[in-house]
């Protein structure tokens, strides 16, 4: 593979409790004939954009994840590294950074593309535009315009504000960054901030760094609840 100086981190550390399935994390549930995770990994493996693709999963699922890759996408199994995620999302991202630093040729221009394992319908356009935007701006987030009116309530009982919907977007993933800059900002977090700032793009914003927007897609959905699985099955059928 031609060196691209871009690395993909598939974040598969969730427990799936909101799916109502305590035995198996949601990324391992079957979507059609393959687990959700495999659909997602394939999107990044068929791209020629990455020098390395890493899946970060719960430590107790390392062997099962490796076995699933060999079973469902043997052509890619040797191209994908499976390693343990962290306790939090930030910890998982830092584990990915450490892996790339220790095992790949990372330099000042290197890009890391982070993506939720349970967004299996990400398109090649979104992936490619993330890399371009991260190279140009140092950080980018994938978003779609908000279609519903967003109501803010600070006490969970009454409306505090109704922001102008024209200025609002719904965040998706990938979120992509200059790898060194992301590491620098994450290492700058205090213990208090680590408990609050669980979104990497928010870290950039609160540190006064620009985050570019990449146009997402409504089909780039996150499978979180049982009703999401039904919609995902319909999308897969299309």
C-alpha cells in the first residue's frame, strides 16, 4: 500500500446496555449475515486511504473480534489490528494513538480518523472528505443539519432557550484530527476536564482550535436502540 499518512481507529468499546442486550455488546449483533462491526470495518478496509486500521474493543472480546474478522472478511483480517479499548472514549482514542506511534510511521502530518463501530453505513465520500478536512484544518467533525427544533432546558422541567435551528447540526462520526495535535490537547486535560470532555471535537473547541465541518448523511446512523436495528435492516436491504 502506498503510504498515505492516515490511520483509522474503529471505536468498538461500547457495552450495548441501551440496546437491552447485556450478554453481547451491540457492535457484535448481527446485521444481515454479518455483525455490525464487520460492516463498519469493511468500509475502511476497502478504502485506499489508510496505512493502518485498528479496532479497539473490550478486552474480553479481543479473541472473538479477531475470529469474526477471519470468518467474515478473511481478505482483510491480516490488515486489521485488534487491540483493547480503554475505560472511557478518551482512553480508547489514546490507546489508538499509542498503537500508531509505536507501530507505524507517525510524523507531524499524520491524520487519525476515529469512527463509531456502530455506524456501519459510513460512505467512502465521508471518509475521504474527513481526511482532506483534517489535513487542511487540523480537526473536523461529520455533521448533518438539525431537522427538528432543538429545545434547551437547564433544569429538565422548563424551556431555557430555543436556539435557531439554522445554526445547529447533529454530530456523527468520523471525527478526524492531526494525530499529534489531538494527543497534545488530550494530554492537556485536567482530571476534572477528563470527566466532562468525552468528545474530542469539544476538546478542540474549548482549547480555541477550529474544527471544520464535513457533510454527513442521514444514512450514517448510529445503532443504539432496538428500533435502530430495524431501520438498519431496512437500509441494508436497500
